[in-house]
C-alpha cells in the first residue's frame, strides 16, 4: 500500500510528514507557507515539494515508496480548486492516490475521527469545516470576515485598542508596551504613523498574537475585552454554520485547532469553548491533539480503513517523538 505523505500548507508554514505502517510517523519537515490564489499554484507547489523532499530524505525513503498523498491546502474554497490542486500534486508526485482538501479539514482529524463533526481552525487566518450527516460538507472559507481572520485580526483589534487607550477612550493596557517593544517605537503617536503609512507593518504585527493572548491571560482588562469580542463574533459565525448545515442540535465533536488556539491554558480557547458549550450544548468541545499535518496522515488511514485503537496509540507515540503534539 505504500507510505502516506501528509501535507499541511497554510499562509505561514508548509509542513510535511511521512507515516509508515500502522500509524508510525517516520519524519517531519517544515518550510515557508503559501496562499495559492494570491501567489499562484506553482509557487504553492514549490513549497510543498520542498517540505516533502526534506521529509522523505529524513525518513530514508524515495517518492516511489509513497502510496498516498493527503494534502490540506489553504485556498481550496471554490468549485474547481480541489481539482486544480489535485492536478498540480499529480504533476509533482506522479500517479499516486492523491487526496486534496482545504487545510481546515485536515485540522479536524488532528482531534477527531468521527464522520460527523466540525472544526474551528485559527492560525494566521480563520476557517471552519462542517461534516454533516449523510456526507454533506461545508467550508466557511470567505464567509469569515476580515475582522475574524485569526492572528492577523487579533493583532489589528489589539493595536486599535492601544490607540484608543492613548486617546483616553480605553484605560491603560499592557498592549501598549507590547506593541512599542515590537516596533521599537518610542511612543504611540509614532506607532500610529507606522501602522498607517509603512507598507507591510500591519501584516507583520500578526506575530504578536501569542503575546496578546498571554497579556489577556495575565489579567489585562482591555486585552480580555479585545479577545472576548473576537471570541463572541467568531462563535456567532460558527454557530450560524452549524445551523446552516442542520447540525445545531446534533451531538458531535467540535475540534478547536490552529496556532492561535494552541495551549491547554489558552484563555482565548477557553472563551470559545465556553461560548460554544452554552450555545450548542450537544457539541463536544475537543482540543486538537496533534499538529494538522498529522491529521492529514490520519485522514489517509481512515480512507484506507486502516485505523484502530492500536494505530491511534502508535500515532500518538510517534507524534510525541517528533514534537507534533498540539
């Protein structure tokens, strides 16, 4: 049957993992991310090839040993996207079994394996996937507005809170020091000028998302308010998706995944989990257990009908050895 090559491509990172028999993950590699609708499919596949080549080298096998490629690719949102990506993957990896999905879909399998369920995946951006009874599927994709797009949106909300604090609309906040440190700027006026006029600055601040969450977890009232508003709006969007798919009353796993929701003590994750538990009491909130690239490999094993408790244990042990636990 051959090995499974799992791929996870987001806007920040492209990851690859090689899974052997019975769930043993042999190797893992990472390179820069890509968003193919903007950068082009060739650029995206160059990153995929680089990550895959390194993972194969570390596993000590060649591309001919791979029997299945399972890829979660950001940007697979519209009709025809999946076929485009599948064709591009076939050009790179040959006539193997190719499975291409939106990257939020493989994130689901990093925390759950049931055929009915849903996932919220928040990293640089945000997406959600719904798997309804009867095999129906829905990806939120571009329904998610810009003010909910993961770390980018959180950072934008936070820096705007800094400006409002400096103006006197909001009280003092630890966010001010965080943004001044990040930008090496002396005062908020200078920070505002850079934010408004400097090309690329508003995109670079997304890297502050973990620190913003940490500031909130430390008790900063302004920052907690920023994250609470984000969590409430995101949950409203997700719950609308559940309702749209006829899943509002369905008992199912809802996986919380992505770098923004990472960490057992992550306050933002707790806010979202609490909101969903109150609004959708039949939902079983599950924190992702693995990095999404492992979810890609698990999806491959489910497609092969080769996943059981012993396999799950082997996946967990080998993922832990490679630092792929979420």
